C-alpha cells in the first residue's frame, strides 16, 4: 500500500480504465463480497465447533485460525460495501470512500498475517508429530502455540499503527470537477514507514510459505507410506489366508478361527485412524493455503521486480489486477476450510452435528 500523490503518472498500461472498472466490480464488489460473507459465517461456526471440541495442543491453532479468518471476512464485508460505493456511487462519495478502503486494507493485514502464522503452526505441529520421535504435545503446547501466534499478530498490528501514525483526514476540492470530498493525508515519512512494514510482512510471509511447503511435502510422504504400508499388510494377510485355507482343505482341518483378520477389501483400510484423518486435514488445509497465496506471491515478486507495478506507477492498473486476484483467493481460502473439516475429520463432523442440533 503506497501513498497516493496529487500528480498521477502517465499510464502506459495495456489494461484500460474501463476493463479495470468491470474487473473491479466483478471481483471486489460481487465475488469478494460473497466470499467475505461466507468466510465470516463459516468461521464463526468453525470457532464454535473447535471450542466445543475442547481447546488443546491439537485444536488451539485451528481455533485461532478460525477467529482470524472470521475477522478477515468481517473486514471484507465492509470492504465490499466500500468498493460498491467507490465504483458505483456518485463521484463525491466515490472519492471520499477511498480513505476507508485504505484503512480497511491496513486493518485486513493483521488477521491475514495471523491466519498465515496459524496455518504454519498447524503444519509444523503435525509434521513434527509424524517425523520426529519426541512427543509433540510436550513441546508445542497449546499455550506456546497461542503465544507465538499472538506475538506475530501484535507485531503486525504495531507495524500497521506505526505506518499510519500521523495520518489525518482533510476536506479537499477536486480542481477539475470542483467536487468536495474527504481525503486522507499521509505522514511525510509514510512511504518509508510503510516500506518497513512491508519488509516485516514480506519476511514473515515467505518464511511461513517456505515452512508450510516443506511440511506439506513431509506429510504427503508420510501419508503415502502409510497407504503403502496398509496395502502391503492387506496383500500379505490375504496371501497368508489363502495358503492357510488350501492347507486346511488338504488336511481336512477347520482353521477358520485362526485365519488372518485381513479379509475385508482394501477400501476398508483407506479411511485410516484418527491420526491419519488429522494428517489428511492438515495436508489439505496447507495445500489450499499454499495455492491460494500464489497470486499474493506473484504480486509481491512483480512489485519488487518491476518498479512501475504499484498503485501509483505507470502499470498501476495491471498491479491492481494482481491485488484483486490475491484478495479473491484469500477470501476463498478463508471460506473453504470448513469443507475440509467436515469431509475428512470425524471428530469435527460429530461436534458440528451436535452444535447444529443444539441450535434448533
């Protein structure tokens, strides 16, 4: 987020203002608003379900992730309303709502980073429980997870407040249209302060993405090995049972009570244990998180590689397109976690049904 200047640079962008307007209305006003409603409602449900399940070392990070995603959806609701006024309202209202959009984007950075850290903690805890010999609950306790996530949240909030400190509102008159509107006046050092905030968020972002990707690979390998182990166990069991039956036929003995228990089809083994369900949930949540952050990574890389790709540069319309994609995928990620929980976590599904019955 950069400070806007009074002089708008000449644009050499291949995207026209009309195309950008249509895209902005489609994504920011329609799609993102709908996803924000979904993120807010589903994560209220998630937080209540995890609280009902009991907050411990295995649910602490999921609970905080639900709270941060719910807050992000709540901010997105106001963002959709603000964008609707920006793009569809009268000119004097559209110009005045820009400052609210700036403040909402600054506020959204805090729960966004909290969700980032919470997802990383979820992946690390489950990865260590699969790959390392020590008991994870004795190291990554619920209290330590909470302190780590809240520390990163506090730092993000501090940087956001520091970047916006000294910012004030002022009434301005547009020189060409003579329209009076409410404008935001940034601190003289705003750009430098905002760059420091960007560095902090960038470091946390790429560290979390890297750690989550590594944990995702480890967990996928663990799931595949578990699958192969069950498959080999089934094959060995059926071979033993077949040979035993042949010997019993020849000898005339009935050994039905001593045969191997592996008589069911392989698909019966596929659901796995409670641990396998949790690992599957973490893998899917981490994969969804990584995929949905690709547009944000692309926007960050392009912004650093091409200086003109910013919201005040010559390619500002192309940059805004990247930002719109990142916002859309961010809200999609916050909305879809509940589908993973319901499909692949029996404990969550049971608590969810109990909560729904209680609400009737």
